[in-house]
C-alpha cells in the first residue's frame, strides 16, 4: 500500500467517514472506494460486486477474483441501561 493511501485512510477514519479499501492481491494495487466515486481501471470490471459487498458491509475476497475489500463504517454506539440480571446477557 502506498503511503498516500494510508494517509487518506487515517484522515477518513478520524472523521468517521464511510469508505472501503480495495486491494488487488495479485498486483498489490490499492484504492479507497466510496459509493458514487469512479473506480480505477484495476477495479472497474468488478464494480457491481464491490458495491454489493459495500452495501452488505461485508469484508473479504470477492468471489472468483483476487480483490480484497475491507469496509470502514463507524461502529454502532451502544448504551446499556438496567440492572445486573437484565444486562448480564448483553
């Protein structure tokens, strides 16, 4: 991964922006993906699969490809209120 891509990832994580990192495992090329942004020639042929994984918030290698997708979404904040016997199972 190029240092510029890593810097972009850190900036986006700092402001809780939704995005994905696409990596072609066969050649090591990476890029950041957001819905509505164009894909580079390394990933354009897999646009539908990438968007499907993104919408499902699913990480992994896209079937029958060498493309790894890692989704970055702001985690859900959970507040648990209640007595011990209620919350112990949570």
